[in-house]
């Protein structure tokens, strides 16, 4: 339900709507529903708007009655109270109040230093590359990556005298500075 400009002036100081205005809003919504529902009526199959109108009216009245207890209504009321408090307080108290004295004069960007350690390992037993697997585990910014591939006999890019290591471990350290 939306407030029209003439209804928005009917709010009290806490932002709540007068019950008479709420009933008027429900009646306006019911009229709009009724106009659309009568267009969709098919009397030959007993599809009438009367039952749908009654269900809609009950649901709209329940919604209007339960709305003050919803978080949205509480947020609207809190914002309305904040606006009223700011309007009632003199401007000098807002600028020179105790919170203004505690606030820092200039806001400095904090210095940040983050680091992460990653350990990468690869196990390469003898074979022709028929089986490969990878496992990754992360704990916060730190991680372990481990791989397996049985391709030690396939050394197309290696020289005849070079030997591929069975296990290879590579530590990696990442530093992140924000200054």
C-alpha cells in the first residue's frame, strides 16, 4: 500500500499512520483489486470476484494491522524519531557536543600488512600420464596444493641425462602492504 501525497501528511510524530487513513488505504487497494478482478471473471466456470475480493480484503486488513510490529515499520519509526530529535536539537549542540570533541580532526588511512603462505607439492611416480589428481586445502589466506601425476616415464622435454624428481615442493609467500 502506498501513501498518496494527501495521506503522507496524516502521519504522527513517530511515523505511524492514523487508523482511519489505513482503512482508507485498504479501501483504495480493494477498489483497484476489484477493477482488475472483475475483468478476469468467467461466470460460465464460476470464477467470480466476490470470494477473491473477500480474501484480498482480509489479507490487506491483516497486513495493515500487523505492519507496526514488522522490522520495516520499526525502522521507519526509528528514522522518524531521529529526524525529530535532530530538528529539536539546536545546531550548536550538534556541532559542539561531546561526540564532536571525541571525534578525530583528520581521518588517517590505517596501515595494513597481510601475509599468506602457500605450499605447492607434486608427486610424479613412474608411468605414462594415465592418472592425475589435485587436492587443495585453504585455511584463511594460507593454503596447500598437492598434485599427483604418473608421467615420469614420459620425458619428451627432458634431456636423457636429466632426472625428474619424484617429489617437488615449492613454498610461496605472499605479502600485501597497504600504505
